[in-house]
C-alpha cells in the first residue's frame, strides 16, 4: 500500500504542475482578452475583485487548502471539505458556462483547465475523506452530491444570461481573477515547497507543457 500511496502522490504532483500551466496560460491568453472585449477597461477591476473574492472564500471562510498534506485528519474535516468542494463546483459551473456563452472555443479551453485542476484535487479529497473514517460508498455519494453544484451554477448562469446581455463580460472578468488566484497563489507555491526540490525539473517540465498546450489550442482553435 505504501508504494501505491507514493505512486498516487507522484502522479498528483505532476498533474498539478500541468494544471498550473494550463490555468495560468488560459487566464492570460484566453479569458483576459475575451473579458476585456466583452466588458471593456472596467474588466481589470473585476479581475481584481474576482481574485480577492476567491481568496476570501478559500482562505478566510473555508480555511482549507486542497493541496496541503494534513497531518491530523479529524471527523470535523468532512463537512468542511464537502462544503468547500460544493462551492468550488458551483463556481466552476458559472465559469465554464460563461466562457461557452462568450465563445465556444474559450469554453473548451476553460473546461480543460478546470478538468486538469479537478483531477488531483479530487484524488486528495478522496484520500482525506477515507482517512477521516468515511466509507468508500459515502465518499462516492458526497462527491456526486457536491458535483451537482456545477449544474446549479451552469443553469443559474444560463438563466441570468437570458435576462441581461451585460452579464458575460463581468463573469469572465471574475473568472480570470479566480484562475489567476488558483494558479499563482494556490498551486504554484505548493510546487516550490522544499521537500519537492528533487522534482523541480519534473514540475517545471509539466508546468511548461500545460502552457504549451493552451498556446497551441489558442492558436489553432477557431475563434
């Protein structure tokens, strides 16, 4: 079992590195230009607001970092983790839907970025819940219920978009801020932790590969 745990951790850190590159590149090369196009110069203030809001939700309200390794896993972690996942999934639904409404190609890139970020996050969540004494059946149920928040966010965004044409630009601005926070303040600091110095070339390579993928998609996908 020990070798399996090491294998999962090694896989996760490489995928997290790749996700960081994808998310950062998506924010600058896809979301930001489209947000400014839809919302004008006021978009930059919304980007800042989005970054601050996500920081407050992630660090002050939930007090939980998905990429941290917790030495003490108590039962009180379970509702906190499920709540955190639910909020994240709701925001993901809003971000992906707003991106597709603005531009189908942008929606595809944002969806890929969200997907690559969610995989290592869900692996970590699964491990935390199991180590907290939650059965595998309940872990699956919790994840399915939490995932429903994605559809709630998507349907809400669609409903609001039908009532106003000025919603997409602000939502893209907020999404850009969220992506910048996730990549630069949440994931990247995790990748440069001291105990992972032996993996620095691995993480750097996967990080650059993520950026390269977005550059390729941005260039060749129809605008």
